[in-house]
C-alpha cells in the first residue's frame, strides 16, 4: 500500500514539473549536453573508484562482476528528481536560472532512465506506442479542458485524471514508463495560462503523497555495520559528483552562481539507483545485501544534500572569489545580466497584481515602467501584448550585482507571488542602498511585519486593499461619500 501511495506521489510530482517547464529548456546545450557529459564522466569516475576498492579487498565488492559495477556506477550518476524539486519549491526557486537548469538536467536523466529500463526489460514497447505521437496534435484539445474546469477542486481533479489516466495508465498500457507519460502530459499542457494555477492547486496533495515515498526508502531493511560503512563511503563520493557537475556547467559558460547552485542541488543520489539495484538483484547480478546499502546511501545523500543546500548561498559567496572571472559577453545567452534602461519604475513579478500595478503606473501616472519576471513563458506572452518586460531572477544575488539600475528609477514594486522572494529582493535593494521608494505586496497579515522591518516604504495586504477598493466603488455608485469628505 505504501508503495502505491509513493508511486502516485512521484507521478503527480513529474506531472507538475511538466506543467512548469518550457520544452525549449530541454533543447538548450547546457541542459542536454550537461546531462550527457556528466553521466559519462561520473560513470567512468565511479567505476574507477569501485575497481580500486575491489582490488583493495573490500568484501562486498569481491564477488561482484565488472558488468555489475558498471551498472552501479551508471545508477549512482543520477540525481534525485523528488528531492531536488522539493528543495527548489520550498525555497521558491524552481523558476530561477539555476533551478531551471537543474530541473532540465533531471528530466534528461529521467529520459535516460526510461531508455535504460526499457532496454533492460528485454521487451520493446507495444507497436501501439507509436499512437502516443497523436497526443501532440491533440494537445490544444487537452488544453480546452483546463478552460472548462475553472478553478478549485474541479481543476485539481482534472489534473489528477490527466496525470494518472491519460499520462501514467495510457503509457504503461503500451509498454512505456508511466511516470514519463505524466511528465509528457504536463509538458503538453504547460503553454496554457492555467498550467501554473493547476500546479499550485495540486501542491498539497502531492506533498502528502510524497511522504509515502520517503517512508518507503527507510523501510527497506535494517543494515549491518559493513553495509553502513559502505553506504557512508558512497556518500563521501558526493563531492566528486558535485565537482563534475560544476566543471561540466563551466564548459557551457554559465555564470558561477548558476553553475554552483545547480551543482549543489544535484549533489545527491537518485531513487533510480534502487530500481537498477533491484533489477540487478532479480537477475542474480548483484547480491541482495546491496539493496540495503543503496537504500541507506540514497537516504544519507538526501540528508547531506538538504543540509548542503541550506548553506548554498553562503558557500557561493565564499567560493566566488576563487572561481575564474567570465566576460559577460561570453556568457550563455540564457544567463546574461540585465540592463533596465531608463525605467522610472520597476515592477518585480508580473503576475495579476504586478500587471495591474504596471498598467496603473504607466497609464495614470505617465511613468516609464519596466516589468521583470523569472518565468520565460510569461515574459514572452506579455512581450507579445506590448509590455516592456525582461526575464530576470530577483532571488538571484548575481541579478542584483549585474543589474544596471537607471538614475531615473524612482520606485520598485515587489509583486512576486512568494513572500520569500519579496523578502530576498528587499534585502538586496537595501544592501545596495537603492535611493527610491519600495512598495511590497503581502498575502497574509503575519507577512507585513518582516517586510516593514526590512524597510519597505509601503506594504499592501492584498485582501484588505481589495476590500477597501470594493467598498469605495460600492459607496460611490450609491452616491455615498466618506465622512472626511462630508465634513470638508
């Protein structure tokens, strides 16, 4: 039962990843090239270490054939999609430059995993699998479902149906891995404006079901001392894995912050290693004791990775001066700095509130306004509608280091959907002594205090302001004027 809950949780996770992902991200050389190069380099490096340990007389490796060691090295080159996405979502950084890079690499790894599992099963997908290509021209029809479902519970139920039936069950029926099907259905729906809302509506359910996944890792078996020692040795190899990611990303001319934080996020082992281990054990290629060792190594890598990522920004600040400088003109096009031009007002976060603030400042006050958003799909859509907007990551400290704020800039409006993002942006503005006025939006009353303490000049609670505007409009329509106006 626990495995079923865990499987549904992982399926919904991959579906929501697809909803948030721009398919063009996977076509970037730093994504597909980085994932491929790292897999090759990591597999070779780990194989060399395993052979060294075997020659040194490690008992658990003495009876393991070289072909199985290659299999283990390949499995341990993967990173955990579940853990990385959870860490990024918790920090509201899944749409940042490094977050998109990490998720893109993970999806490429998932594709490699599907190819491997299909090959290792010894059976090809059904000829009916070719019919799955019809989902591409059918995508506009699928998106119409989101228009008709509205919001709330019906939207969430529609998402579950699409992920589990049209995604998982349909793909499994024709011999293709169901988790990949859920990811592909999410990708096909991602261009729809409601895709982000659908992903948010499924967040709590997905989080609850993923508890089953983490519990299933811990309930594998009780390890003995030798298995614990070997698992710890595997965890001690994680810095090598992270270093290889960093070197690979540097080859693609990524900014140091992007490459380092993406590398730290991916420095863990994947649940895919357990699947490979189970396949090898079922065919007699791997002793069953190794399944316990791999489970413990994966669990320990999760703990180590979570701790490491909690201090990732501090690590970057300390290591930044040791890394070679990169000319901004030579950077990857997706990772170059931003010039705001002669903007008088800057709106960070171009969601519904940000767009309303942008239009008001432009039309009613005649200001030259610039919008900044981290979602490339939103940026493209708003550009087509005539907005002056740039893609940028306000949570990225390098964004502020490279930001060329014009002397004419008189105000900044913080309208990002996540409180943590607005706090981070406000801290960066204060650190850089921005002379203009800063206004922030909050969703909950308890968020007002921290924003004010950091020095925001004005803070607006979304629901209070909406209620006040509604009351004013209703009174004005009824010919009723405020008491102050009546006294005047």
